[in-house]
């Protein structure tokens, strides 16, 4: 099988996960991956039309080189969107007899990016229930949650794990509040990520054009509730700046950004991992927007007892207190962390981590997900 993988990007952690996750796992299973990154070819971001021309040349080259009768070919858009690909190229590819799939991992934000292009695909694979709303644009939708590559996201050593709760991620939103409470409770907390150690910053340059486009997209989505929550919470946090969290890092193991390999090693050395599900600044609201992240499948695959905000997608895929630990509030998060990291309950915590790894290998690999996709498309799986 051949997969043409379309993903315009300029590199960095936001995109390297594709290879650590599903592309690496599929390649190891014998699938040939043809990477289509127009940014690399153009030395910068291209227009939807320019990206479509590059993709057309690649598809023609593959058709000329490979025998369609001998090799299944699949086009996989890694979040192909209205602003990065002319949708008519999808129709052209499908006329060549090549199934076209768009994998969408941004949850509610898919509603902003797939109004036009989404309906051109054979199927849009969404990983969050909130993204099922794109059906109203005429999109064909298949829901399957995220997963993790068991070879890459595996414990790197057999030494005894540290009785600590680990977190990797940038400092923003609700994250400082959770980590402050865990630290103040006297728990052993280990942190890696941008903005925590005082030597780095997660501030980004503000693009006026990008800001205008994002506001324009939000305005087009106001028949949903979530845009209001994003805007109201953003305004509220502006007024609450005087109440920003002051974390006491004394005796806390804290460091800057780590790459994926170091992240796996870091999590693998700790009994517990923390997941924070509140989106953006909505943590200030009585009913915040909750969305699980890729990390919430990575950590169980690594073998951590993962402590995470409860949500439907994770509840359906893990057993509470057997392969994952849920909380519904910051107080419950602290209470459960204190319970599972107490000397009395460490064996239970170790068992949850082992069960998480076993379950993930059995059910939550990308190969498992893609075989279901192949079955849906009625093409030969692996």
C-alpha cells in the first residue's frame, strides 16, 4: 500500500508528531509513505492553488511509477483545510480511483477550517465528538479517537520509577493552577516545557492578518456556543491578570522544552502523568470547554498512571481506576494525586500504569485505527 501524506508545515514539534505516531507505525508495517509538504518545496507557505499543483505533480508521478492494480494508493490529508488546499484537487484525485481521507485532530476547531473542502473527501476522520458537527457542511464523517505508536511511546528503561507526577507542556491556561495546587499539596512534581523555568517564553508574535482571519472565522461560527466561551474567557482573564499564579519552584524538578524522545524518557521515569483538558482560557468559566489531547493516549502507552480531566472519548476507551484516573475538578485532581502517590498505594499506581500499557498495545495503536479505516473504505488492510 502507498499513502500520499499531505501536510504543509515548516517543521517543529507541532508536526514532527506525525512521524512519531501514525506515519512511523504504518511505515514499520510495510506501507510506503510519500510525503507531500509544499512548504518544503516552495521554501515557504503556498496558496491553496499552488499547493494543489504540487500535489497534482506528486500524484501523477506515483501513478506513472506504480501499478494501481498491484498497489492500493490512499491520499491522506493531515488536516487539509480551506486555507491550504484547493478542494477541486480532491475531486481530481478521486477520479483517478484513489480514496481521499482527511484526518482531523483539532476537535471543535475543525468547524472553522472545513466549510468548503470537507465535503470533497471520501471521509473526514475526526478524533473528537465535537467535530461531528462538520456534517452540517455536507462532510462524510468517521469518528475514531487518537492513538499512540507502541514502539516509539514505550518505557525506555527498567529502573524503578520515581514516585512523582510528571507534566510536559507549555505554561498557559489552566496548567499553572493545577501544578501550583499539586506543588502546594507537598506532592513530588516534575515539569518540562516552555515558560516554566524562567529562561524561556511561550509568547508569540501577533500577526494582524492571522488575528483578523481567526476573528472572521469565529464570527461565522456564532451559532455554536463555544466561540462565545472563548471570547468571554479571554476577556475575563485580561481582568484577572492580578491574580496570576505564583508558583514556588523551590525543590521542584523543572526544565525547558524537550523533544519527543526526551519526553518519552521523562514520562517513563515517573509513576504518574498529568493531563489538563480545559481549552484555552475557558478554565475561568463555570462550565469550561473540555477536550482531550494526543498526550492522553501517549502517557498510557508509555505506562504511566495518567491523571486527566474526565471526558467522553477517554471514558469510552479506558477503564477508570484500572487503566486511567479521572478527575472532575482541581480539588479532586489534588486528592487523587495525593492518594495514588502515597507510599501505601504505590503498588496500585504501578498496576494502573502497567494495565494502561497493556490495554493501549491491544486497542489503541494507529495500526488498529487505520485497519478500521481501510475496512470502512473497503480496501485491503494490514
